[in-house]
């Protein structure tokens, strides 16, 4: 795991002091809210529907047990005993007091955490694959590259006031578990003629104009990565629109210019950058890679314990995957227990998890963009003990990748921008489809729910996407079908008129019936069937004879 | 603040600067309960705008807004209802 250098420590400590002073001046009236707002946003502090909200970065989703304990401590002391893990590998506190925020940031800095790059029109927290460094098919671990990019981007003087926010994701294999193609820049590590480099994608995004990123470079040598990013960002900074917030993201620029024209501008800027300082040499790379070595795992033949316990067996089947070192497993922890808001964890759960990770997973925890957690290195022989321990904490729900493993934004329960609630919808789904066997029969299915068109809950790329709308003061839900956030990223298609909350479950049932009717064999999943038969069949079955409940 | 106001009667609401908590304007000043909040007629809006501007300046509140009431005097929109009575889900 990355360790702060002395410079990192100094920067973070002085940033906390600076913010403390800014808060003091605000409370004394020496700064107006207008002057203060950009300053608080630079430190991750928003004002939401009920209270302030503090968004804390979890760079590339990696947490130590010490950090998780600190988050739990903050949740208990300064908040209401829980936190919300987001789709961009951050954690949000929903109730902090402005007065307490400098102290919270000080606490965070003591465990090498901060809330920088979690808001505003800067390069945001770099996100990555939660299985980085753990799988055999990976070409290279993306986390060191995230860290290299993080170092370059934090406080980059030219890129702190971009036309709009800017999100980058890096992955290390063909499989995309980080929704890389709906980021402003997506980087995939690839190998060509025995040389490792990057395939570069640009102009993806969600929000009101969802777009899948376009490939701008099939292969970029590693040493050029920062110069190339600098060239993209410079082009965006120069050409991106600042006159209209809805047209300010890089995706709009790429769309308006066309990828070829945009590429030529980038390549021109790239060729002008004789900035050797940004070229990374092997020594630098090696040094950063040193922070991300695996713990001392010894390959062995330990098998997963067999127990005559159906719940345990379901959990093994659904939530546990093999580690690249034989004899170990990767354990995925669902934060989608029935009746719980997706992505939320209580401080007690976090404290327990910190202890569990120390006992079972070399003190390491990962956060996924699907709002779940991961224990990355668990010995096979400990799996039954671990399951028992997780069960006590309500952290052993067996639903990874199934219909109740929904992604969900905070919606109108918390968010000032929402047009409808989203958490109650995910809870209705998890209540209705509670049964594991029923879920298993439906198979792999990603439902993603947003409380407004900003799409924080990724609805555009859900196999079934649900978007909350306001229709004359009533909550309505628009359904999209066929989206994907993976390597075959696709924006879902709107199926038709929206549904009231009371009709939504019936609508989902009907959609699933169409799927079941057309499924050719047991393993053909929802998305495959959708792609094969198209939206028409779903539409017909859904709207003919729909019995509306009031 | 008044730009898009519709309706006849309102409550004046805001967030407390120090804590961020939702507050309503009552005869006794800002309170976290809406029960005693003053019901404001549309033609009184200017007066209350001045009050909230002053309290913003005094660093008591931020983000003041008028909350629309329906004919029965209840808070009208779902967003304002949730803002008043809290999240609708269990943690
Ligand atoms: C304070 C609460 C929040 C506010 C004000 C907010 C605001 C926004 C806005 C305005 C957009 C649209 C950006 C655009 O189209 O240019 C957006 C997108 C997004 N937000 Fe949020 N959001 C909030 C909470 C969250 C949460 C809780 C999550 C994760 C669960 C999240 C993750 C995202 C993601 C993944 C996107 C789409 C990616 C993109 O195109 O930028 N946000 N958010
Ligand atoms: S999608 Fe809308 S409702 Fe949901 S968190 Fe984002 S801005 Fe808020």
C-alpha cells in the first residue's frame, strides 16, 4: 500500500491548517458563503438536503484496517455512526458539522487520508479495479499508475479550474471492473510486442448526456503517460466550453469535434511537450511499484472447507473468487444486505471489518465501484471461520452480481439535486427478490438506480437502469434496458413511459418474464438475451395488459 | 431567492451555518422544528428576505429558501417534506 512521503505529509498537514483557518474566517464573517463555497468544495465539503456532506477519497479503493478504524471513529464521534461508500471509491459522511470538519480532516491526515480531489472542477480521485494485483489475467497492477497520476494531478496548477470535473480510471486487464469506459479518461494497460503500455480512451461519461469513451490511442508507451495526459487535459482546458455547464465536460468536446479532430489536437500538444520532467523512468516506476507488492503469501494446496451448510455454500459460490496465489481466495463483502441502504456501513461494521481484515486478510480492505467491499487475501482454510464472523456483523449476504446487488445513489433522502428517492426502490427490490435461489435463477443482473439525471447511481449502464423522476410532484421511475459498464460498455435504451413506485416491481417482474421466456439455456444471462432479441419484445410484454396499481 | 416562487403561503427555512442543520424561522428566531414556523404570505416575502439576508450576513444561516405550503397549510413538495422530517429509510 502507498505510504506518504514527507512531502505528501507536509502538503496534507498544511492543507488541514489552511482549511481550519478558512473555516474560522467564515464563522467570524470574514469570508462570505460565496467566497467560502469553492474553498470548502476543494476539501470535499458539500451542503446537502439536511446537512453538510463530507466526501473522503479512498484512492483506487484501497484501505488499511487502521484507516477503516479511523473512518469508523469519525463516523461515531462526528457523524451518525455510519458512512456511505460511493460508485467512485469514496466514502461520504452525511451529517458533519462545519465546526468539526477541520478536526475530521486532521484525524484523516493522521492515517494518510484526505478529502482533496473529491469535488470541484479538478481531476478527481483516480479510480481503479478493486481486484487490481489479484488476478492471473492481469497484465500489470494498475494501482501504481493510479498513484503516479495522483501525484501529478493533485494541485496541478493548470488543472485545478478545468471547465468541469474530470474523472480518470485505470485498469490492468481486458475485463473492466471499474466502469473505465464511462470516465473522462480511461486507461487500460495492454501489452504489444512484449512492451507494456496503455490503451487510452477519452470522452466517456454519464450524467444527462451519457457517452461511451472513444479510443484515442491504441498504444502509448508507459514513460509517456503523464505527457499524454497533460496533452489531453491541455486540449480540454483550451477548447472545452465554460459558457454552459451542461456542455462543459470533455465528452461534449470530443463529440462536437469528432474523435479524429480531437486526437489531432492532442497529438499536436503532445508533440510540443518536450517536458522531460514528466517522462517517467524505470527507477521511478519501480519505486512506486514497491508500495504495491503482495503480502507474503505462500502458494499451497489448501482447499475451501466443505460444510453442510447451504447458506455458507451459497456465499462461497457467490461472493468468493480465487486469488492468483493458489490456496488463497478473494472475498467480496456485499453492502447490500436486505433492508439496508446500498453502500452504507455502520461504524460497528467498520470496526469489526478492520479487525477481521487484520485476522484474515493482511489488514487490507478494498472498496468497489459497485459499492461493496473486498478482503483481498484470505487463506482458503479460514473461509468458514471468516464467514461465521462476517455473518455476525450482517456482512455475509450472498448476492454479489445478482439482482439485489444494486448500485444506488443517495437520491432524495439526502441529495438536494434529486428528483425522486432511490434507496427505497433498492430496498423494495431486495425485499421482493430476497430468496437466493430465485435470484440465482434470474442469474447475473445489474440493476442501477439514480435519483436524478446526473446518474451518480450509474443507471445508464445498468442491465436494468432505474431513473427517478418528478412528474407533477409525484415520484416516477423510468426504466432503461441493456446497459453495461463493463468492457462491452453500452448505454441502456429507454423502454417506454415511466412507472410509479407502486408499479415498479411489477414492471421489473414483467421484464424478467420476457427474459426467462427467451432464455435459450441456463447460462444465458439477461444482457445476452436482451442483445439477441432487442427492446421490442420487452416493450410489448411490459406495456400490453399492464395492470396499474394506484 | 424569490425568482421561481409559486403558491400563496410559505415557511422561511435555511441551514444553520455552524452545524448545517435545517432550520425554520419562528417568532423566536431560527428553530429546528417547523411546527412554530411563521406562515408567510406571498406579499410578505420581501420582508422575510431581508431578515434572512441579515442573518446570512451575521453568519447564523446559509442557503435560505421559502418552503411552499399547500391549501391545508402543510409542506407541499416531497423534497421539502423530507428536508423537514428527515430521511425516509432506516439505517
Ligand atoms: C452531494 C451529493 C452529490 C452531488 C451534488 C452530485 C452531483 C453530481 C452531478 C451534478 C453529476 C453530473 C455531472 C455531469 O454530468 O457533468 C454527477 C455525476 C456522477 N456522480 Fe454525483 N453527486 C453527488 C453524490 C454522488 C454519489 C453519492 C455518488 C456515488 C454513489 C456519485 C457518483 C457520481 C458518478 C459516478 C457520476 C457520473 C459520472 C460522470 O459522468 O461524472 N455522486 N454527480
Ligand atoms: S444522481 Fe442525482 S439524486 Fe443521485 S446523488 Fe447524483 S445528483 Fe443526487
